[in-house]
């Protein structure tokens, strides 16, 4: 009986620390769809919309991973909330794209987030304000998209992106010659 109790206690503790499966479909209140580029978009509506749209530019995804919305980047560390939940809980609508390719996908990210705004407008109507927020590679996407599309985005927040000298931020590993931002 003692061995069975130890085994049961071990299995319970083991199961508590197993990684949780990544959600493969859109969360409640959200809808996923396909863009013409092959990317997946996600649009989430709050219960009461303030007529403002937050567009999210995710960070770098390894080229060895499947193309799609990186669900691991949608979860907030140390929280039960996801990025889309945090945004929609504040009354904003949320939209993002998984981009049509992984790896360094800055140009694709810009084009596909611009497309997501057009898709949103076609499906839900035109918001009064559109804000773009990005982290890591999404920070670079945000900074460049704001510069290139001031007529589309009313403002943005670019966080932790490779700004300025992209080559020196690469650490001189020899890979900087492959990085082409613009």
C-alpha cells in the first residue's frame, strides 16, 4: 500500500509539471482564417467594443517550426491570460497574423498585418483607431510598418526589436549578411 501511495504521489506531481498542450484553434470569441498569402489570421472581438483595433506583431519563430500563429507567444508568462484576452478585456478588438513564413519574416509580417487590417475592415467594419504593437522581430515589423503606412496605423508600440544597427545587434556571428530589413 505504501508503494502504491508513493507511485500515485509521484504520478500526480509528474503530471502537474507536464507541458500543457498548445491550443491549435482560435480561443473563444476569436476566429481564425486564411489570408491569400497562406498565412493564418486571428480576429477577436470583445463583448463591448470601443471601436479601436489593436494589431499584434509576434516575434521571431524558428524556420523549423510549422507556419501558423505561434500560440506559445500568445500566452503571457506567469499568467492565465493570453495577449488577445488582455486586449479584448480592455474593450479593444484584436487582430494578428501568423505570417506566411517563419525565420526572419519582417517584410512578410508588414504585408500580412496590413492585409489583416483590410480583412478586419471587410468583416467587422472600419475602426476609429488602429494601433500596432510588436515584440522582438514584431518590434522591428511595428517600427517599419508605422513608417511605411502612417495612413493605416494611428500609432504603435515597438518593444525589444532589433532597431538601429541590425548588423551589430546580430553579435557578429557571420549571419548578419543574411539579414535584409529593407
